[in-house]
C-alpha cells in the first residue's frame, strides 16, 4: 500500500513534469517502484523519452525496462498498436525472455482474445508454477469476463501456493461477499486475522460477514 508521503511525492513529481520542470524519468521510476498504474501519464512521458534518441540512449540497459513499462501502460489505455510495437522491440532484443512471453499473453488478453490468452498463461505456468504475476493475470481476466466462479477457482489455486498473500485472501473474501457466500468469506478473514492479529480492519470485516452468515442461516 502506498503511503501518504509516497503519494504526495508522486503527485509533486507529476505536477513538475506537467509544468515543464523535467523529471519524467524519475517519475516513471517512482511509479514503477511503487507499483502504481498511472497509465495515461506513463504512456505520455514514456513515449516522449523513447522517441528522443538522446534521452533513450542515456538510459542504458534501463531503456528496455521503459519499453516494458510503456507496453503495459499502452495496453491499459487500449493503445494496442503501440503496445505491440514495444513488445516487438523487446522480443527482438530478448528472443527467449519469459517476461516478453508474459507481455504477449497480456496483449492477447487486452485484445479480448480470452482463449488464446488463457492458453498462453497456462503454458507459462506449466514452465513455472510459481509465477505470481501470471496467476494474478488469470484471476483478473476471469473477473474482467464476469466469471467470478472461475476467479474463485484461480484464487484458491494461487493461495495453495502463496498462502501468505494477504491481498489475495482479501480479494477472495470480497468476491465471496459479492456472491453472498458469507461462510467462505469468513474463512478468508480468519486467515487474515491469524496472519495479522492486530489489524482491526480484518476483525471488523470478519464480524460483519459472520453476522450476515448467521442471519442467512436464520432465514
């Protein structure tokens, strides 16, 4: 979770870049470090750097990190043509890269080619079942399609491997609540309370879903 100080730092840098004060690369690095998805700004500033040969060459090896960042932002903004160009350049540079394989699968997902994307993700997981990013993409894709039962299935499979992922437990709980599956949601919050016993948010959420569950049983 991004702290208030970090958010203020990002906003300050963003305003600086927007007002012509420079710092675009620093902004992009900070957004990437904090795992934010300010895709419109990333696309705007990233493309400007990539189009400038001097700025691009000054990045050294980080140039390819920027290509990846811009590709993801372009997919978020439905600029699939631009994303494809970035991925093509990355593939030429790293022909055997799994990260590029993942980007290609994400591009299929962004295009709405669900079956092809699922096939690509499954293939990647066969090679490495511990790839958290791919597991999470499958969950996100299922949710985007409105298939919550499939999202539940993928999240449960993910949590069999990554039991300590609090965000995944919370996401699963929220899906269960949306489907009025309060008993299952309560179990998720129990897991969160066991791992973070001092968090009042999880205790309150557990109390809420437990009360709904009892009410549901009563009726």
